[in-house]
């Protein structure tokens, strides 16, 4: 119906390209326009002035030979005052932007080590934006913003880096081979340092354990001596006529039968051969000076 009455409508945030007999004539702003088709005027197409976004994933290699995927996000728009250039000069705007992003990233990242790529992603984004601004301005486009939104090393490299932090990298030969030489040295140093700390802590633990064990044995023996002394003194007072040797013989008999009881009660004890008989305890007593 609009063509019948020679009227066309251009939506907001868009412009239209008017041609006459196939030649560019003017840019139509948003609104209603007269387009006398019988005089050779026609609408070649519309061009959006809105900000558009393009995600570009680029695989490249760092200076320390680690392959990474760098994801760049480019925000761009066509300029109203250069709408004819944006409409006629480029047939594939997104493909053109992608090519420039690939070129800049693959020229910048190989100069940096992997850690530097993460630290200098803003500088990489600025380099991409500067190059795109110079190239795309000639085609009627403005680069609004360029961001490096993600840096993804190879999956095995990420696992290897995590294992370095955990100290387990040398236990995984496949991950070990995925790392560059510089990170292998870091992994070896980290593992050696971890083993050193473990050995030091183990030695400190054993030393402390032996010290405490010695204290326990000393206190046990002191308690035994104190108990025997009290037993001898108490028995001598309560039973007149007994000597200290009589009391010690009785203690030896008691200890002897307690030992026999414990050996018999322990199901997992090894076989122990000891002299047994009425005179066995006396024989033991006579051997003690």
C-alpha cells in the first residue's frame, strides 16, 4: 500500500537508503517519506543504528607454548552521517570485524606468557579496539567498546595448573607432559618443597612423641617405686616381725601371677616359655642382687 501511494516508513533507530535508477541519492531518516517509484526512485534497504555485539573466539598460542582460546566481545554501530558507506562498502560486517580481531589477538598473545595474558587482558582489548577503530571508521562504523571476556587454556593445562597448587602434578604423567618447561620446574620445586615440609613435620612429631613417651615411662617407674615403698612400710607396721625382704617376695609372687593371667587372657599373644613351679618365683628373687 505504501508503494502504491509513493510513501515509505522508516522506523526509529534505523535509516533507509534511497536510490534513483540504481544510483544512491540520499539517506532517509526515521519517519514517513515520499518515494515516487514512477520517477525511478526506490528503497535499496534499511540500516540499523543500534549498538550490536559480536563475540569472537580466537585460538592462539602463548610465548610459553600454551594454547588458549581468547574470547573477545566487540560492540559496534553504524554512523548515521556515514550510512551510505556502511551500507555499500561492506557486504559482511561481522566477518570483517572477526578478521581484524583474529589478526590483533594472534599478533599480541604470542608475545606474552600465559600468566601475563591474564594480567594484560585490558591491554589486549585496547589494542584490538584501536585497530578496529582505524579500520572500521573508513566503512562508516564506530567501535563502541571491545572487551576480552574470557581466556581459556587447554583443559589439560588447566588441570595441570590446579594440580600444581595441590602439589600432585608429578603423580599425573599425562598432565605433566601438558605443561611447558617453565611450569614443570615450578611443579618440581613445589613438590620438593612440600616433601621437605612433610619430612620436617614428621621428624618434629616423632621427636615430640619420644619425649612424651620418655616422660610417661619415667612417671610410671616413679609411681611403681612409690607404690612399693608404701606397701613395704605399711605391711611392716601392720604385721610385726616381717622384714622388707618378706614383703618383696610377696610382691614378686603377686606380680608373677598377674603376668600369667594377662598372658592367658590375651588371645593374640605369642607363645612365651617361662619356668613355672613352686620355686620359680624364689629362683627369680635369688637372681636379683
